[in-house]
C-alpha cells in the first residue's frame, strides 16, 4: 500500500505559498479492493494529529497556523479500521510573505522614466556561513533577475498578468546556491510586459502605469540563525540594457554590441504593497523546445523555417558573422510567404544587432509570439541552427484521450496544443495578434475541457480572483479579465456568465468548495445584474455576442448568427441562476431565491420562445442545443421534438457544423441525450468545411478561431479575426472524454464517477485517462469480433457507476475492472437495404434520383442509390417527415441533398 506525499493547496511546488493554513491532499494506492480510509494522521514537527475521516482531498491544516517564511515538513498515514499504513514520504511547504508588513522593500524605478528595459542593480556583501537565502520579488512590468550572472529561477514574464490595480503576484525564489560570501551582484532586468506595453487593438500603451518598477527583498539566513535583508531602496542603481524595444505584440529589439552605460540613481516610489499576493498556480516557463523541420527559400527569395507545429514562444537561433538579424513570425503561409495579415497590427518581430564576431545564440526574453513559421533575414541559417522555444503556464498534464480514428486523435492533439499556447498566465483567446486577452466567453465554454487536460485549479482560481476584482460594482462582468477594455456596463451573455460557470466547473472537477466560497459574491452579483435586465422574465436587448462565429455569419459580421441573441441570453440566465442556487446549497446558504429565479426564467423562456410542438425560436441548432442541455423545454414530448428538430437541422446541413461559440460545446451532448448519438458522431467526424475535422484535413496543428480560418483553396479567411490558435471550438473535447471514452465526474472532485462509454461503429477503440484529485481514473473500450470489452480503473476514495451497453448499471469501488459484452454497435446500413427501402418511397425516390442525376452521379438508379446511401445516413422512414418539414415544394430538399453530395 502506498500513500503519496501530501500536496499543499493546488500547488505542485509549495515554495512561497500564500496561506498560513494550507489544505492538504494525498492519494492512496492499494491492491485491497475492500480498503477504505476511516482515519488519517498528519505529522509535523513531532506533533501528530489524528482525524477520523474518509476525506483525503483538501483536508484542513490541523496544526498551528504558519507564520511568514516558515517551513513545514509534513507526512501522512492512513487507516482502515485499526490497520495503519506506513508514513508517506515527507513533503515541505514554505510560506511566503503573508502580510504587507513583512516587506521592508519599496518599489524602485529608474530616474529616467521613459527608457526601455532598464537594469536595476546592487552589490550585496555577505558574511561567511550562508545557510539559506530567499529572493521575494515582483515588478511593475516583467522582470528577469540574475545573481552573479546566473539566472534566478526559470520563470518567463514574471510576475505574470493580474488585475494589477488590485492584485500583484510576487515570487519566492530559493537563491541559496547562487550566493557566496563577499560581494554578490544582483541585477534585475525590467521589461514592459503587460504593465507598460501595448495592449488591445486600440494601440494603447501603459494601461497600468508608465513607470517600470521593482520590488525585491533578499533575505539571507546564516548558520548562526541571524538574518540579513537586502531590499530595494535608494541604495540600488539603474543602468540601461541592450534591449532597445520590447513589447508583447511587437517583439524585441536587442543590441548585443551594447556596452555598459552610465549608472544613475533610482527613485523610491510611494506604491502600495497591499495588493501583493502569492501565486496560486504554476508560473509561465519554457515547457518544450522543438527542432526546426525545414528551412527553404520562399518564392520571393526569403529564408523561411517551419517548426512543424503551431506554438507559442519564440525562435532561438545560432548565427555566424551576422550584423543584424531579424526574425518575423506567422502561423501560416499564404502564397508561399509568411501569412501575417491575421496578426493585424502585432509586428511579432525580434531583431538583433551584433558586432559581427563569430557565433552567437539569439533569443528574446521579454516577449512571445504565436507561430509555426518564421522568416529569418541577415543570417544564413540551417535547420540545425533553429529551435522553437515553447512557453506557457507550466500546468501539470492530467488528461489523455485516444481512439482508432487518426484524424480525431490529431484534433485532440490540436486541442491540447491550443491550450498550451493560450494558458499563458491568463486564459487568452489567442496568442498571436494584437489581442491575447482573457476573454471570458472563451474560457467559460472551454473550462471543462481545460480542467480535464491539465490541472487548472490554481491557474483559474487566481484568474477568478481577478474577475471578482475587476467586476463592476453593479455586478456586470468585463468582457476580458484582466479588464483592459474597460467597457461601460459589460453584460454579454455567455461571456459574463464565466463568473458563475468557471467556479462551478472548478468545484465539480477539483472538489474545492473554497473556490465557490471565495467567488460566491461575484457569482451572485452577476446573476442579480442580469436578472435586473429582464422584462416579463426574459433578458432582451442590449449588447450581445450571441452565438459568436456561427459559420453562416459572413466573415465581416461574426455577430450575425442564426440563433436569436435574446434567446441565448435568457437561456444563460437560467443556467447561471441555477449554478448560484447549487453553489449556495454546497455552501449551506439559502438557495431558494436563485432556484426560484431559475424556475421563473425557465417558464418565461418557454412562454416566449418554445412552441407547443417543441420548436425553439429562432429554429437554429444552437438554440436547440441550449434548450435541450439546460432543460428549458417544459415537457418530455417537446424535448423529444426539439431533439428531432435539431437532428433534422444537422442532417439538412449535410453534417457540417452550424453553431458558434455558444452552441458548439453543447450540440453533441444535445444530440446524444435526445437519442441521436449516431448523428453526434457523424457531426464530429465530418471533414468537409465547416467541421471540427476540416482544419485537420488542412494540416492544422492547433484549433482555429473560425471553422474556416483557412479556406479550402489555402487562402486565409478575409475576416478581421482569423486566428489559427483559439481553444474555444475545441470545447467538444469534453464530450469526447465523457461520451466517446465515457469518463465523467459525477460528484465533486471525481469522488463519484460516471463511466458511460457510448461506442459507435466508426471507432474500434477509445480511451481516456484523467488524474483526478484522488488519483488516476481510466476507461478504455474496444470492439472486436462482435464483442465489446471495457476496462476501467478508478482510484481509492472514489466510486463509479458503470453503464455497460445493454446491461444494468453497476456500482464499483476502486481498482481495476473489466467486462466483455456483445458489441452494441451495428455496422452502418449497407447500400442494398438502403436502396430497397428508398425504393419503397416512390414519390421521394423520383425526386431524389432526378437530383442525383443532375449532380452527375450517373443514370442508373441502383448505382446512384449505392453512391448516395452513405450520405443519406438517417433511416429512410424518417425521410418524408424530414422533407415535409424542410420543404413542401422541393427546392429546399434539392439544396440539402445537393449539399450532402457536394
Ligand atoms: C476574440 C474572441 C472573443 C471575441 C468576443 C474576439 O476578438 O478573439 O475569442 O471571445 O472577440 O466576441
């Protein structure tokens, strides 16, 4: 039996934690299927505390609260009855500076306020006998610290991006090994980062302030226990660096010929220290380095490089005897050259001035780009001279999916890469153009997928603290967090709903009620705000993004979705009110007000927007998906009819996707839950444009912003917003995990699990694995010779309900389980029976044949039917209904079938 070392809060590394009472979690592995925890003991500093409890995730700190800068080494052991396990390996937590009073340092800034990238320096003379040393640091801007020429830590763009007016993260670095007795050089480079750099497409700079500043406190503890503190104060000086320009959107220009400039005094600023917070999740780091795949000359004679993967980071290159080297970046090529139009005003260019002296390795330090391709000028380079340095928040990977369809697997890889690039300290919409903002709508829909693939608990709870901080006093929620758009009264459904949805998703996935507790006022304020916008129970009018980027909207008008934005808005009010009621129940608060609001709004929705036969205004797939999944249809019959109608619309559109940001994450669930699993699969596996797999057929390595960011002819979509790295439409991966593989949370933190794979003839196997807070859960199925085999493993501390095809539900405890039953999948109907059945529908048949002949599929009806059969995937008995609905005159069906066949 193995008990893992304890984990503190949601931190992988617990150095510099921001709480005096960190909660503890551990995992247990045992071969004994009957084992269950009845008690645990925690040990710290000779004190052992016993608690009779089955809980092993985020249990309360049982010892005296820790003080600032204190270390605690903790072990755990667990019991089932009187049988105790051995002690776990110890793990150590160390607090940061828990109160503003712990800082003797003050923010310092160069006297010359407008220069680029200054270096702040000081020499520290230390006595012999250094035992440990910590550097606590943060900046207005981004900082890179070195001690005696060695880099401190491995963070990129520290301190990251928060709502700086309210919250500024500081980092705790262990610098013991970098210091020595005698003189030590401390140097900190400051860049513009998000603080003073350009942000948004408006061209604005310095949205938080125009002075770069550093706050740093070096605390050296000697062997004799004495402590020396070296803080930023007037004893530091400022000097210039060789960095001439640095900007997140535009890139960095570095003069490597630069020699030491004059040293000037610094000014101590009167800046507040009250908003300083310790990080809750991991920092941005270099997470991978990819070699170049190919280097070649473009049609216009430029040197281009392909890294084979759309990434976020920068290019590292080795040059020889070069004077000035320029690196431009792009996600795609167009007409054989870099396709930079999607970057809009972002220059995404790094350049270097060199002294023409031999070999140099070049890379920036204060910027990042979204790119797969780069163009190099000023140096002759070969593939072996080039690397793509991948950066992003260094989240722990927790989720995997695989299946027998290679394109679907590639799509899933694209979702993972999209997340890696866009989880860069805040959850951004895209990483390449003049945007890269924490768009609320995008993460609202993607948070379930994100939380399966990586441990996002600390990352997103920190972002939610920014959301609450930037939320307006009237409850409205900015479109982007941190809020740099500063829109007046931002109340857009699906975007602002991130305030309610994201905390709820985190609670479901990580079982942490404190996230709900902390966000509750923010959640409630949002719902109160939007409830105040209703008339006769529905939320009408006002600015809405609606079902943003519905593929039928023209490239220059992404607002023009088929789904009525008011219907979308009212549906979201129901959902968020319900979430607030659920959260209130978890927290033991009064849920009644919000539960009643949800019920009233649901009734109003039905009254205004649902017909007695289950039609939902404006008869678009997205509104059916919302109405079905959020239970907005009053009767079972209406729900079934709505499901039928959704299925018809999906078929009529030739299985191509026709939803935007709002409908896309729900449509496969809505089809599944109304009995149209086959269509859900076919929609997901469709390859013609627009569809999830179309970009895969075009060689995509990330998820695109638009269904057709690149058009079938290889040209770039002419729309203003055409990113090739947007995670939003990848939100369907959550359905792949839950429904294709069949692994879903059913209780907070996966304490209860639903295992319900829904196999389909299109796949011979599928599997998913997830590191839940309790340990690894996995589901794998395969179809083979008429048999369906399911292998399941769930961790200690959880239970699962298993739905085996064609069998009763089974409740299981931890351990490995396996079953084999008859394969429930029927192979798709063969052409012959389809022909025969079609032949039974003479009037329809005549029309269909006429149409097919028109489309050049030949003259012979049997032959035509054989070719057409795979496209006419629904049971022929449904055809008359479908056709009557679609088109009493025949024109519509012509169009629909033509599309099916085109
Ligand atoms: C972003 C989106 C965002 C949207 C708002 C775009 O420019 O890239 O992903 O949600 O604006 O509608």
